[in-house]
């Protein structure tokens, strides 16, 4: 089965399309930062990795495609800033996550356990309104991954840039009246 998807938004593309008509992503220039998984990588034999959506202190989030269900997903990788680096082979087909020091290895392993516990807790919420559904979680590349439904739209950071900070009343309304 041939998959022609934009690696920026996972919308279907006609074969040979360079720029996605939906999001403008250049599908022939898919180079990621050296710490990130390569676009078109496959995780857990099931998830196609797309572009990095964001990176924070504890991990990297990618857009992905569930190759079984053919739906867009968000893939969160536990990759704590300052504790680990990615050891790639020359072909970038191996993406082993390696702690910098023995001390960081202890913290990294503890963090992996916490990440998996969080994934298990999130998965208990199922399809509860206002909470993104967890689809899977697994260990690979000496790290852990959480696969969730992909929700199109911007981040809270993007919202604040466009609209300014939330007022206390806005926060109250959001917390007590989820969309």
C-alpha cells in the first residue's frame, strides 16, 4: 500500500506533490533537528512520523499517521532536555536515546516510568469530553512514546500571542465549561 500523505499535516496528497495545498509544508525538504526522529520513520511498526510539532523540557511531539487506521495522531516522545541525546547511525535508521551521564541515566529511567504512569492514567479517561484520547503507549529507541488523537489547531502559546493573556474570568470559564 502506497501512502501519499503530507508530513506536515497528514492530509492525503497526490503522488509527486511537493507543497501541501492544505498547510504549505514542503514534503521534499523534511530535514528535522538532529535531536528529532527523521520524517518517514516508522515507530512500533504502525506509526509514520511526520514533522516536529513542538519541543519542551520533557519531550518532543510529532504529527504522525496511524498506518492501520489511516488517521492523524500526535506522538509524544519522552526526551528530557539536558539529560539525553539521540545516537543516530549514519543512515539515521536507528534513533537510540542515550543519557549523558550515569546520574542523568538514573533520572531518565525514573522519568520514563513516570511518563508511562501518566500514559496509563490518561488512557483511563477514554473518550471523556475535553480530554484527548490516548491511542497507545510503548517503549522503543530506549525511550517511551505516547500516541494520542491529533487535534488540529494551535497551542495555548499561539492563542496568547494572537489574543493576549487569559483573564482570570476566561480561565475560570474554560475550566468550568470545557468545549
